[in-house]
C-alpha cells in the first residue's frame, strides 16, 4: 500500500531541499513543544483555574488570524523561505516574555508567548504551502501532506516528549534556553534550504498582476469543501484540547501535572500516526467521503467523552487520547491535501491563509463558549455541550457541500 510515509520517503530522495525544510521545521516545532510544556506545566504548578487554562489555549490560536493576513500579503512581495527565516528569529526573541513571567511569577507574561507563536504560525503557514505547491509535482502532493503532518505532530511529540523527561529535572529557564537554540538551528537550516530549493517562477514584466485573493462564489464545490474541513475540525476538536489540562485537574486534583503532560504526549503521538496510515493514492476519494470524515470526528468525541469517567486509570486515558487524535488528524491531513490539490499555485497562499483564519475563528468561538461554561459547570459537561453541538453543525455543512 502506498501510504503517505512512503510518498514522503520517495520525495525526500528526489528533493534535498525538502529534507532541509523538514529538518528546520521539526527543530522549530520541538522548541515550541518545550515552550508549551513550560507554560502549561507552570500554570498547573501554580494551580491556575480551569478558565485560565482554557484561555491559554485561546491565546495559542487566536492571534494566528492576524498572522495569516500578514503572511498572505508578504508572500506576494517576499520569497516564502525568507519569510520563514524571519519568523524563526522573531520566535526566538519572543522567548523573553515567558522568561520574565517565570522570574516575576507573572501569568500574563507567561501566556504572551503563546500569542506570539500563534501569530508566527499563522504567518508561516501560507509560505509553507506555497513552497510545497511550487516545488513539488501534483503526484508528490501526498508527500507534502505527510510533511505537514510530521511538522504539526512533532511540536508536541518531540517537544512534549523531551519536556516530560526534563520538566522535573531542569528548571524552566533552562528549557526555554534549549528552545532558543532550536529556533537558531531552524533558521540556519532554512537558509540552507533557500540555496537548494528551485527558484520561484517569475512573472513576465508585461503580464497583468495576479488576483489578490479568492472569492467564495467563484470556487468549485471541492474547493469550498477543502476550505471548510479544517475549520470544521477546529470547531469539534478545540473544546476538547483546550479542556485537556482542566480535565486532568478534575481526574487527579493532587497531581494534575503528572497526568496532563503525558496526555499531551499521547495526543501528539496520535496526531502523528493517524495520517501516516492513509493510502496516498486514495486521498482524493477519502476527502470526498462524508461517512469517513464524520466517523473520525465521532471517534474523537467519544474518546474524550469517556475520558473523565476513567478515574485513576492512566493507561486507559492515554490510550483514549491516542485513538482520539489518530482519528482527528486523518481529517486534518485530508483538509490539508484538499487545499494543496484543488487550488492553483497562484491562489495557494491565499487559500491556505483563508483556511487558517477560518480555523482560528472557529476554534476561538468554540473555545470561548467552552471557557464560559467551564466556569459554571464541570469541565467535562461543558465539553459535551459544545462539541456535540459543533458535530451537528459540521454534519450539516458536509451534507451541503457534498460532491
């Protein structure tokens, strides 16, 4: 079976620049995962309330809206790799904020880095998809989908995995210093990528300017569906992921850190493994199947619904989170592939930026409602209410934009 992983291995053998790019983003994501461990681990040590933990998740997503707007515009004026290098250097500078938060026991300063990373992530995403679209053939797009999955999962898989091992051994400031080194190393690899990557196509001087954006009315059904998949997943998944630390507090009040951080690791392991099981030659068919998409989302919600009922059974909790994100990231991979496959190169940066913004808005609305309910109800009850409502809305959207 031609899985996404096999497609990626083939592409890596033919494109050295792709190996350098992947290495740069894996390093950068490793550092971001360490930052996430420091922020959430320290909040749990300080016994932050569930609303603060949920708000921290919002800060890790909402600024990406503005970042994607900037990234879409900058991609028209600057080579995408130069934009990515700039984002890495800005990310390193942003680590001053959590360092001050730790030194002065300041929660807002600790949380501010989440906002900066979200902004830079939104700014980088259009540039990354543009590089894939320009540098890979149509047959190699499943490899790009796999690469994006690896980048997405490595943030928590590698960063959280390393953070779990080091959080109780090294002080948080040392972990942030390791994060800073990862940003510098990523910037160096991106500079090397720029030397190896194929040149961007140049527009003839007499050619008219390309359209600045894409219009909803002019899109095909498949293009509309591809744009909506990631926001739909965010509406269902964001409440659960935002409440994960709070649910850990509910299950184990005396040692929430000891449960929450392993749950974050299991989450990212599922995020990595799910898409890698897909057959790269059948991605187009999978992306058009409402039944498969809704089944994956239902599996995700069912796993999170059972989680608060497990009590002290940590192994079962880790297994459930793994299965949940195994299913959810199948949807993520199909949404990513749809954007790469169904939009032309001149529109890929705008389409990916638009999908990112809609994903941020969807996540912010669902998370804000969840945070408000979590102050009145138990974390698990607010999760059920928001996620099930989102699932019903997503089912209607998928039915509306069927092939």
